[in-house]
């Protein structure tokens, strides 16, 4: 039986937490010391939500199977016409219906 806390995993988690904290703190310090945000930095900060969404959705679409790809496509279309909660509900229903009736 494996131990609950492997030292290499604990160190990995600690280092990842420190790196995350350092980048967030560094960004905060950088932004608060500026009198105004340069246009290039503002454009980069505006691109962050799309980049995060892409890193969450693309792996599921590529490796999740045809049902996941279908649900993501349906949710994308729904998201252009409805709000966030409706998009999530429609995507969830789409994957459940696809799994029930298509892949059976």
C-alpha cells in the first residue's frame, strides 16, 4: 500500500504553490506601482480569460471522445445566445442525451 504523503509529491505541491503565489504577488506589485497600464499590458490582461478557457476546454474536446466534443459544440452555440448558467445546463443535457441515445 502506498503512503499517504509521498515526499516528492509534497515538494511538487509546495513548489507549485510558491510559484503561484510569487507570480500573483509580483503582478499585484507591478500593477500597483504603475501610474497607468500600457496598452500592450492591457491587451495581454484582456486575453487571459480566453487563454484560461482554452486550456480547460481543448483537452476535453480532443481527448474526451465524440460525446464531449458534441457537448462542447452545443454549449458553444448556446453560449452565444444565452447566459452562462443556461450554457452549462444545455451542454450538460447535450452530453447526457448523446451518451444515452447515441453511444447507448
